[in-house]
C-alpha cells in the first residue's frame, strides 16, 4: 500500500508544458451520460468556419486554430446543445464533452446514430455484441450475461469460481478462445479469466461464432469472445461492492488519471470471496456408517446436505503507466498484473466422491507493454503491438489422511494419505513460464480497400515438482514445451455506397510441442516426443444492406485449432498427456439476416435476427475418462458434423421497455461410419454426446426516469433460461433405462437498480434461480439454488 501511495504522490508532482505553435488544434470525445460515444455531433467554433463532426467512435478534431478565446458550439439531434468557452493557448487541447438527452425532442425525433455493438453486427461475421452500460450496476457474472445470448451455452461445475466451459453454436471447449482487448487471455491466469472479471470493468462483449476475423489472432476454431475494456480519455474513478448469499463478497475498483502532458495511469483491481456453501441433494449426495448399518442414505430436498471445502477467494490488480494521445503514440503503457487465487476442491468429476481438505492455489505475475498508433508514419497505417511475459505457479494440496462424507464428518483414515488419488499424499506444484508477442496492423488502400496483418507468437515451458511423489512419477519433472505461431492476412472493402462489405482472409498456424512420457521396461525411463504441425486456413465474410431494415450476411472458414497446453501436456493431476494428439479441423458456414429495427407504430419497435450454420469437424478433441477415478486424457474423435439455427426476437416500446426471446437448435452427429481398423462405428449418426441441443432464453427489462426523485433512473429485468434434456454419453451406448442424462433446466432470475439523481451512485438488487430449482450443467454436479445479492456502485468522472 505504501508503494501505491508513493507512486500516486510522484504522479501528482509531474507537471507538463505545451509548446507554442501556430498549428493549434482541439480534439476530444463526445459521449452521452452512460459513456456511450455519440456519432454525428456537430462541433463548431462560434463566428468561424472551423468545425468537425464526430466519427463512429465519437471523436472530433478541429485543426489550424489561431491563439485566442472562443466559444465551442456543440449540437446533436436528440441532445441538449452546449456552448463552451475555451481558451486556445496550447498546441493540443483535449476537450471531452458529455451530452444530455433532450427529453422534449425524444418523442418527436428518431435518433439514428449507431452504437459500436450495432455497427459490429453489420459485418459479415456471425457476431453478437453486448453493451454492458445498463447492467454493469447489477450483481451479474459475465458467464451469466453471455448464457442468455443466442447460440451461447455456459456450463459450470458449481458456484462462484468453479470450472466452466463455453459452447457457441455447438462448438465447445477449447475450440472457443477468449480475448481481452484483442489479446489472448490464455496466459493471464485463472483469476483474470472471463468467469472472475467484474462486469463493471468491461465496456462491451463481442461474441464471434464459427468464423473469427484475423484481428483476433488465434486458432479459434469454433468462435471467440472478446472483452473490450473502457478506454476513456476523461479522468474517472469507479468502485463497487456486492454482497449476498453463501457469504459472497465482491469488490471492484477502476480508475484513470491523465495529465495535460499525456502521462496517464490506470488502475483496476478486484476481490471476490464466497463460501459456496449452498444446499445439495439427490443422486451422489449420500452418507453411510455404522448408524445406518453401512447402507447408503441419500440426502433429500427436505433434508439437504451443505457444501463445504468449496470456498473461493481471488484478488487481482492491474496497473498501467504510460502516455495517451501523444504525437508518437495514441497509447503507450507498461503494465503490471498480479493475481492470487485460493479455492477448495469439493468433488471429483461427479458428486459421489467428496473431499474435505483438498485445495487449489494459484498465483500469476505478468508484466506487459502495449503500443497503439493510428496513422503511423503515413495516413491510413494503424499499428497495435503487445508483448508480455507471464509466470503462473499453481498447487494442488492433497496431504490429508482423513476421508470425509457429505455430512462433513470424518469417516475413515488412510495410512498413505491423500483424498483424490490412491497413490498417497500429494503437493503437486506446476510452474508455467510463458511469452506472448502480438503485432496487428491495418493499412487503408485506395478505392476503399483495407489490408490487415496479424501475427502472434506464444511459447510455454511447464515444469512440476512434488515432495511426496517418487521423482520418476512427477509430471513435468523434465520441462515440457509448446510454441505456436499464428499469422493472418485480410483484405476488406466497402462498395456500392457502403452497402456491400466483404472480408477475405487467410491464416497460417504452426505448432511445436516437446512432450515427455514415462515408460517402463526393466526400469522407469523418460521418453521425449516431439510433435510439429503446420496448417492453413482460409475464410470469407460478406454483408449486404438492401435497406435500412434489411441486412443479409454470410461467412465461411476452413479452420484449424492446435491442442492447448492442458490437452497436449495434461494437468499433472487428473488429465494425462497425449504425445500423439492432432489438431482439430473444421469447415464452418454461417448464413444470417437482420430485419429491423422496424417502427410498427408510434413508439413501438421490432428487430429479428436469424442465423443458420453448418459445422463439419474432424479430429475433434474431447476429454475421455480412462479409469474409475475419473482420470483421463484428451483424444481426437472423428468426425462430428451437422446443421443448426437460431432466432433472436426483440421488441421495444419507447426505447425503455424491451422484450427479447431467442432460441437455438443443434443437430450435430457422429458421422464417422467406419473406424480406422475398418469396423463399423456403433455410434454412427448418434447425436453429439454431452452437448445441449435445444436452448431458449426470454427476458424483459424496463428503464424509467424521475420516479422517486427528479433525474433518477430505475432499471428492472426478469430473465428465464431453458435447456432441454440431453444425454451424457452417445445415445447408442446403453439401453434406455440405463442412459445417463442431464435433466431439463428452467431457471428464472430478476433484478432491479436505482440510480440517484447525481448519476454517480447506484444501488442494485438481484435474485438468481428464483424457484430454487435443482440445476445441473454437468452430470451430478449441482449448481447453486436461490441466491440474493445487493450491490453498491459509485463513480466519479471529470
């Protein structure tokens, strides 16, 4: 803390000066009160001919201004005009402006400016974009927000901080890649992952399905999710605190301070804690001892068990120091990120095995450098460069001699120790040293063509140690390595008065792994395997706007995905390595349309989005259980293909009341007719195992002003989520009475927030799983029942 205070004191003593130059200019960002950029705002210097209009990002620039005093006239349809006195002395003046809606005009004028989310959906890619401004005050996890999006299914193994898996239009697992501001999140550590980041730190969430643009440099075979953080030019500070069921506490602080010199510092930090001690019952949740005659007794809904040793705690801090809006850089930051995670491990792959003392700890330290500049050296050349080193140390602590049951009581003693395995105590420490380098450039060519280039290198060295395990059995006692190169080239154009947008791209993948395996002849011997794979991908995306309310778009890609470190190297505990693993390959097609927004009648609007898709995946990587302890490895399964479709229906009234309904249907099948040895595949034409195939969401939200106080705002929502029953294994794997299923799920959530007249303070209330349903995403792994949360949010902006 003393170091932070010292840094802040040093920063506050930095002064800046401006050079005198006849070519003075005024620039800035214009937003509404929610922080959303406004397009098409007119900015004029009164009594002169100098002025500008804001671009799609809300930026304006007025050049060649003589020294003097002026009045800046700012006006936009649907917003209150402003006259701002400004003295022009410095060479560069940054004036950011916030406009307030003119409620007297709203009933008469249709606002036609588009948010970034709407503009993104007009590209040929199958992409959804979620603006978080309205919901950031709620106690909602990003996983929960995305789970209500068409085609998206987020499956978790439990409560806060639990493991999760995403599915986008049927593509799942590591086929989905995660990014933050376009940078792969693989090396940020578990604390800084999508399930732990507070939504208040995120401005927009971009969801690409099936086909991924080159600028997200990765082998994202089935889709990508990009979290876009706030990059305001203004100084601000924001803090929130949430508390609720299961002794859950969440704190987030985010802020920025920029000096006239351009020196800028940013800080974002968050802390989360939860006991996760929710009630569970049913199959797999039982006890049995002498009092029951050693017969199994299952807990019931009327007499449930309470989870224990499932607590979760994480803290993360990210500090950026650098410069913004300089002649030589739009952004230059040196960043330090540190995080710490501690969690209990309650169960194995199902709830039939329960642990009382197993723990999982992880620490990550990651310094990085980022550089961004538009029009570098010449007009039209934009550069975005990133370099980072990451060190992650994780420990699995399984040193107890005691065995437990679902009552939390001691039921046995194991002389060799250890609850998870049968090989005795373990204190396995895994160390990952990683490097990542990224260069993304675009160049504006004549005739509305734009060339894009993206290159990403990532390298990982993994080692391990365990004081309780014989040396020859320690995973990664000999360091193992993975290195990958990604390069992508794209050509984008706008034609026919910007009605036609096309994007043609090619991708190159290179993957090298050094994997050590243990073999025994007359003694244990470490065998080193080297695996090098290269692959090419190609794709195309296009959209055509026939009218303001009718957009047709399509995209296709032949893509590949290289094995992740865990898939290739294992995790040293429950996942073994696979030296002979192959990359996934897939051919993906999307065809969709956006209809609307149609004005049905005065104040009524309707928008419908339709999307159909085809997936043909070879060598799909799936985790396969190999022993009775639920241990296994990732293996290639050939071949999964099929069709699907989704619909998203949105109705609004006066832009205040919004009702949405979406549904997704998947028909993905095992289309491998014959095995490699020529035998008939008994699962041929079976529906994809352990994959939801019918999903639906419905919700309604309402925003109203001036209810309790003038200039106050109330936001309310009600949301439901439905997942149809699906088989855990291949449908042909067992008789009907023996098939294991994930039952049908129907869950309801609701919430409300009140923003006080100052617009700085918001109080919110949320309740999830209102009916306290027994909810599963994975076989015999229950999620929390009814939970309630209160959140306080306070922000200050300059």
